[in-house]
């Protein structure tokens, strides 16, 4: 059962082996397969679309104070400011500028993530192409020339590994950070909704309320011989970042705990969607059974291995309300409704089933996912681990999807087995 992947040191996140043998290409290099051609195939992600709109004169970016083009870009991409989360461990290629006094701000919607480092020369972007998955870009913050997004494939050096299911993608890391933001020698974790709450958010600021005794956010390791001692009641329960660092240039004073929970789920869901699409296109060269990937995707989609949350959890911003806007069935129910007591979502099925990356799956992959999803929800898959999905959960998910997902196979319209 997949839970948290433990990485001994942060460098283990980088794919380190090129070839398994003379015949087999390392899984992380599936992007070079002719059926994928990651670096050469034209893309149609939201950043590419914004670039085109800018060239046609439909959108003009404006600079605004220390954050430069940030506000203008977020508005153009429809990325909400209340999605801001703050990471102070030294991640990204702008790592020298990142530390607890100058955290990196990340904003996101379902298909775009935007990174801003105060004083940095560029804004950073990850946009989801429906066919190719995560595409990386930068935007110069200088005043020289008209602004334009530039694709930056060097990012895949760190963003293709087991932590991303060996496709270009994002991941959320949890580390023991030093006062300078450097990852201390010790455990580092890749976290998602399956991870125990107490292992999450090392190197991140976290604001909000909950009932846990422990998580790793807001804490700084000062004793190399006792890293765990960095976690204290005042780091676990933080509602304000006032006095932590100079807020000049930041668009929000918060790093909303609910936004962090959503982001953790989202990045791995998108990676799994990309992996399934790529394997369907690559076929036998994918090196593992496609059914295994489909099962993992559906399990993750349905939160089968979700770690219980210490709710009620509440964030300090409007993010929960902003996020909850989405398609609703005839009874007013939505897959974007948050629970935040024992689990993330009220109805445990990922809202990313509505996303362009999911809709862009090859027909064979989507058919396999829908069949497995139906078999689980219909009770035909009887493994003990699926008992976490109650009869009410299963019925609600089926009914919501019938009303809101128009490409469901016809067999979804029959009554489910009890």
C-alpha cells in the first residue's frame, strides 16, 4: 500500500541512473520515447495559450512594485491569490535567495502553478498540457523588452524521478530545514494525501487551525543531533506569520493550511494522469503492466489510502470558498466540496476528473480508468482496502458524476450492485 515515500537525502529526488541495461531505457527517460517526444512536441497548455494572447495584443502584463509581473500574471491565468503557500527550504533554481526570511510564494489553480521569489530575476511556472503533462516556463522580471514566457526544460533534471512517477511533474517535499533553509542531513519525505499528518510540511510555513499534536511546518532545525526537537507547540499551531519575515512584495500574509492540503493531493494526481496517458501511448515499452498504473490512479482518485485528518481544519483565507466553486449535480452536490474533519473532500473522488489533463487521456487509457472506477464504486472489486468507501460514498460519487461528467460510458447509467 503506497504511503509516504521516504528519501534519505534531498538529492535522491533527482533521477540518477540513465540506463538500466543496454536494452531498457531508465523509466525517467520515457519522455524521450518517439510516442512522447517531450521536448519537441508542440504544446497547448495555459502558459502557451497566454503567450499567444500576448502576441496578438489581447493581454498586456503590467509590473507592480517588488512582485513585478506577479499580480498581472495571476489575473491573466485565473490563479487566485488566496491559493498562496510559502516554502522556505532551498528549492527551485533560485534556491540561493530562498530562506525563512525570504520564502518562495507558490500560487496555483487546477492546471497552473506560479512561483515567485522576492528579488529573483524570473517568475517560475508549471503548466499542465493535456497531452504532455507538466511543462516548465520562466518569465523575466526585467524591464528589457516585451515580457514573454520561455520554456525551461532544464527543470526536468529535478522534476522527473520516482517522486513524480518518472514523468515531468511537481511534488511536495517535507524536510528538516536549517536556519538558512538548507536541508539538514536526515530524512526527507515526499508527501501527498496518503502521508501521515505529522510528517508534512517541513520547510513550509503553515497558517490555520487543526487538532493535531504535530506536523513539521513553521519549524527550523537548530540541533543536528536532535532534528525532531524543532517541532514545538508554537510551530504546530500557527495562525499568523507576523514578525517571521518582512512581508514587502508578498500578495498575502498567509500560507493557508487548506491550500497546502489541496496542493499535496493535486500534484500527485496530475502526475498519475500524465503517467497513465504516456504509458497508453508508449505501449509495451512502458516497462510495467498498464493495469498497475490504472489501479494506482483510480485508488488515488478515490482517496483509498488517505491518511486521516485531525479536523476540524480551517484556513485563514478565502481559499476554501474559492476552491469549492465547481460543477454540481441535480441535488447541489459537488466533488469540490471540502470536508476537512476526517478527510479532505466530502465526496472522496478527485475534482481533477474534470480537468483538461484527464479529458486529454488517450481513449484507451480513459476507458480503462472509467472501467476500473466503475468496478470499484459498483462493488465488483471486493478487496478489504476498499471498505473505506462507504455505500453512501459510492452512491454519491456515481450520482454526481452521472450529472456532471458527460463522457461517461453507457454502463455507468445502470444501477450499481449492492
